C-alpha cells in the first residue's frame, strides 16, 4: 500500500485528484493484524485499488474533477465501494476524470489533462482516464470507473487494459454521482478477465437504495473457462465499412473475424443504425438527464457558493463560474431539448429511437451470441486536439453509445496500440462476455 501511494504521488500522468494515505494505511494495519491473528480474510483483502472521483467514500473529497465541488467531502459511502471495503480491498486514490463524466479524453478537468499510459503526448481517454492509466501503469491493481456512454471501455482501449460495463442495474448506482441515470453504470478496470470477474462479483447485487438494481448470480471461475459457450458472433457492417474508421483498426478487426471463422465460430455481418443517429440519440438523452441531475448544484447544499445581490443571481453566478465550458454546453443543450416547443420534436424522438435501438439488439441476439466491435473508430488523439472540436469528440463515441442505450453488458479487451475490442452480449448475459474474452486469448 505504501509503495502504491509513493508511486502515485510521484506520477506525472495527472491521474490523481486526491490520495488517501491515512485511510489506506489504517486499513492496511488492520489487515496485518487480521493475518497475524489468524482471522478469516476477505476475497480482496489488502488489495490496493483506485476510485474514479465521482464515487462517495465517506470523509474523502469527491470533486467530480470540477471547480464547483473542489472542496466537497462525501457524507456517505457508495454501495459498490462499501462492498469492496467489506471484501478487504484498500482504496488508495480518487482518480482524475472528465468533470461529471462529460467527455471522452479526460481533458475536461481542473486537475490537468490525463496523459496516455503508452504515450504521454496522447490523451488518456475518458471519462475514466485516470482510472485506466493507473491500472495500465500498475499504480492500482484495479480501479472503479463509471460508464454512461463508453467512459470505462474507451480509456481501457486507449491504454491497453480490460474494462467492463456490466448490464445496467447489475451494480447499484447509489453513491455514484449521477450523470445520465438511465445509462450510468459502475464497473471495474483491471489487467485480466479473472480480476474483472472477482471485482464484478463483489460489487454486484440488488440494493434497496437503487430501485433499478437487480440480483445477479455469482459468476464462477469455472464457468468463464468454457471457451465453447459462444457459437456465433455478429458485427456491424456499417461500423467496419465506415469512412471514419482508421484503416489499421479496420484491418486488425477483420483479422480477428478471420481467426474466428478458422476456429469454426459462425460470423454474421449485421445491419445497424448509422453513427450520426446513435450519437445524436445518446447525446440528446444524456444532455437532458444531466441538465436535470445537475440542477441541484446551485451552491445551496454543497459546492463553492458565490454570494450575489439576490438568491437567483447567486445561483446563476455560482453555476456560471464553476461549471466547465463542456458541462455548460450540455446543461444548456439538455434544458433546450426538454423545453416546451422542443421536447416533442427532440427529446421524445430520442426516447423513441432508444426503443428502436433496444429492439434491434433483441432481434440481433436471436441470431448471434456476441456482438464484436472495435471500441472506437479512431486512435487516441493528441492532448489539446479534441477540445477544438466538440462535435468530432461526440462522434468518436459512435461505437460505444449504442450498447449503453441498450443497457447491455460490454467489455473492452486490449488489442494493439490503437484501440480495444469490444465484446457485447444480451442483457444480463455478463458471463457470456467474460467467456468470450477468454476464448479470444
Ligand atoms: N464520452 C461520453 C460522454 O461524454 C461518455 C461519457 C461517460 O460514459 N461518462 O457523454
């Protein structure tokens, strides 16, 4: 634990928002005592891990990488984090990310842009960039990210590690700062499928504090060794034939498809919605939900309040001064699509498209066990580049957001230096995703 804390303190990749030395060392001493007394130990006993800075851990700073909550300390602990503590794991760091999860590069943060683990001139990816880079560089054994539209999978792909977005509801969202509640998911980033399985099992299950959570059966070590479970795999033709895809990513993906065929797995090319439809549906709903979720941050109950002549003025100044450009763009956009005169044409259309996307997945999974895709059409951009063009950044999410709208379980497995491979199964079939990841190895 001390070694990890020292390495994190010295790291130059901007992965750290705050370190938890007192907390971690006290728990480490408790573990030592347990072991020397011969007491039973938990499944993750003594393992140092990182937490994206959007999860509550009582008494520690939870800033969401924002100026608004720069001095905010959690009043309680998130359910998923509490379960990890109960299993013996030791949190060492709150990790840098895009503010409130708004972004795909971990540049939208007051703590400095996160540098890519392989090449520090490139972005770490986002929004859970600090978490993926910490795992890749060995600063944490695993980290807990958050994924609303790709924020675990994309940085995992950019940094060459595994990252799982489980089925929506498999892990309680209680204590995760809400971005877009209908697709927000808690998930692990780690260096192996087996570590993902262990951490997933610990965090899963119904929680009375999150009515969308459900009880999931534990995934056994043996079950994910069944490399014959997957018989058919589909991929979206339009993703791979798109003009926007990097040629190397396309070539690598088609090689994987050939290998599957050689191994007698049936491969089917499927039709899907185009990138523009997926991205605009996702951003319409995500902006609407974030405008609503973040309306509570007016400086009254928490956050850096700025006083003004009137209460209304104080709300306005507090929010204008403390939200980032990107967060303000989303709040304004979200309020617009929800407002009278626009909501029928935009928001309701977004909801209808989401249903159509979900139905499309249901049909697909009658024909195939797994859908395979690159995580992104592009390689990680240089730091500074994506901030110049927000629309291009939104479009780079084209391959991840559809699976979020479908609330499906989906895993990034590392592949080459460009991006990762994304393995997706039908709702609640998280086991199948891990089985197929082992088949690919
Ligand atoms: N890049 C996407 C967005 O900005 C996804 C972010 C996330 O999953 N938190 O909305």
